[in-house]
C-alpha cells in the first residue's frame, strides 16, 4: 500500500472560488484531494509540523483554485493574421470570405493537417494556459466540418489530456458552420451531425459535450434543437454559442434543453435570462472576441446579476475572432470591458467555469473533498489578478495534488 502524502500551507490568503476569505488560513492536501481548510486563529503551527510531510509558510501569499478556461478552440491549423491586417486596411469580412478567407480557410488547413501536426500546434497553445495557472480547459472541435476531420480534432484533444498535467473536457462543435459540400443543404448537414457525427464521437468516447453556433450566419434554433436531442440521446452534455450577433432566443432554447452554458450572449434578453436561471444554465462571457471584433453591444451583466445567473469568463481562443492564448488577460477585460468586479471575474474562471463544464463537484473551489487543483500567486490580494496584466507571477501550480 502506497504511503499517503500530506502537504500543508499556513498563513495563506485564500480565494475559495466564491470570495476572498477574511483571515489567513491553513490549507492541507492529501494526495490528490483537499483535506481541510482551517483559520490560523484556530490552530497552532506545531500541530501541523508533526502531521504533514511538508509544511510551507506562505506569509500571506494568495492561493486560488486552479484556473479554468471553459471555452476554447485550440486545435486547428493555418494562420489568419493576413485577414486581421486586411480588415484593418478596410476589407469586409464578406470580401475576405469570398476570396477564400474566414472560417473556411481554417477548415481547409485543418482538414489537410495530420494529427501529429495538429497535436504539435495545439501543444504550443496549451502551454500558454498551463503557464498561467490553468488546470482545467475545454477544447472544441469545429474546424473539420466532416465526420473524419471532426473526430480527428477530438482525438488530438484527448491526446493532449494524456500528455499534460491538465484536465481537458472535449466538445464536439460539428455545427460550427455550414461546410461547402452542403452549401445549399443545411438540413442535410444537420442530419449528418445528428445521425453520424454525434453517435460516432459518443461511441468512441471522444466527446464530453456537444456545441452549436445558433445564429443567423450559423444554424437556426430548430436545427440546434435537433442536435440537442441527439446529444441527450447519446449521453452528451449540451453547450451553445448564442446571441452573439442577434437575438434568436437561442439561449432560452438551449437552457430549456438542459445546456450547461450558453456563450457570447451579447444580445441576450430578459426572457432568455429567466430561462437560464430556471434551468441552472451558466452565462459564459467572452471578452476576447468582443475586443477583437470591436463590438459595442455588451452582455446584459446587470440582468444576469439580478436573476443570479452564474457568469463564467473564458478566452474563446481561436484563429479568427480571439487569437488570444491568455485567460489571465480575460480577467482584466471582463472588468474593464464588461464592468464585472474582480471577485466576479475570478469566480468566472474558477467556480462558475467549473459549473459551465459540469465539473463543479470535482474542481473550481477550495473545500475538503475537492481535487487539489490550486495556484499560489506572488500577491496578497485576489483583486490584483484582475487589476494587473502580466503580474503577479504564478509561484506554483498544483494539479490533482502534484
């Protein structure tokens, strides 16, 4: 029988996933789990010196849950920097698309890339998040848009999980855009997603959830509802890109289908928010895409607060609308662009992000019995994580106790 290993940090400032605790704490982990969290006023240092294998005095430094990015598109090939430059020189998105750019340029490059090449590219991106303290991350497919290519992207995401000390949730985003092969037959493509793509991803154990792009330039509410039904039939969770560019009541439909989260939601209305509150659906805010696209319609943060809908914050890391491999930057953007408080922003990348991925019983909070996914920061206040960009530095990242 292996010896259990116990580590204790004393005099720690703790943000527990909900708030910064008012007094210094002692935090003990045993193997992969959090064992206890006790105010320093209630214990003596000597009591831990004999019971813990390692005792570390943090002298007031901050511990948070490991950060969680609940919305990314990390697996893709190609580069769209030239399109970024073209837009700044006056070309419209439509003009770029007709010249072979836009999402289809990424789809073409991704389809042509080998799994080995996609894995190497995605590893570089994932390293950025690990270096910032991310211990759980969601990775979507969506740049294959045919059965074989979508499964290829999901296999790469699973391989990343095998190769790295990080928890990866995989999401099948087959309904990301209409592929050129189905240009005049969107319902036929939805049938392919429902009848072939989802069953194969589920049978192979490659996907934890299914996502859709419910939008005028994407898919209709009715088409998305067919996908929700197929996902539920195969035991997969539901997520949705909704109300990014217009209000189709997609968030309401997704919430009523039991979605874990609806993401973007700049045009979300009160009726949709009520449905989310009723069904426990998280609102995921994506300030990186809002920033890159120079949007002006902000998500309805005040109404989300009023109805007590949890707000997650994610990077939306992708080649077109948020080529930003930094969840830390999103903390600052959520505060400066969407006027969240630093506490709300940090909830958005810990406890609320865990809920958005269906992981709230495993990670995202600091309390006994949870996975020991933790970050130790070179600061004494949790607000500084949102306030400053580039500082404070991550002193230590702990994933499942290691």
